[in-house]
């Protein structure tokens, strides 16, 4: 029998990364505060997981100032969208086989 978990992407194993990508798949972008509130995570936790996804080229991070306040926003890359869709498809296949 073929290994049924081979197409599950390790980059999305953690629930926070899964949550970040889920939000970014249905929204054009999301800012730091929005992600933090939606996912119920700390600043440091969110920062480390977004950095990991950026390193994989799955998300883009844009930093700017709105007025005098810093604003960090996140957007899924084309590569990230494809990888996440493949990950979800692999999970669905896994579920249907069990």
C-alpha cells in the first residue's frame, strides 16, 4: 500500500501555521493584530510561525506605517496557495481512506 501520508506538508503540521494559511487562503491579506486575535496566540508565537512560512516562500510579509503606527500584513504567495491546497487534498484523501 502506498504511504498515505507522504503528501502531507510538514510546514503545515503545526496548528498555528495551519490557521495562518487558512485565514490567508480566504482573505487577500491579514494584518498581525487580526491573525493574533483570530488564532488566540501570543506575539512571539505568531511572529515565529509567520517567519517559518515566509522562509518556505509560502507567505509574504509587508511592513509599513499607517500614520505613525507600524503595520505588518501577510499575504499567501502563489507557491503557498498551491502547497496548502495540495496539503488539504492530502488530508482529505487520508480521511477518506480511514
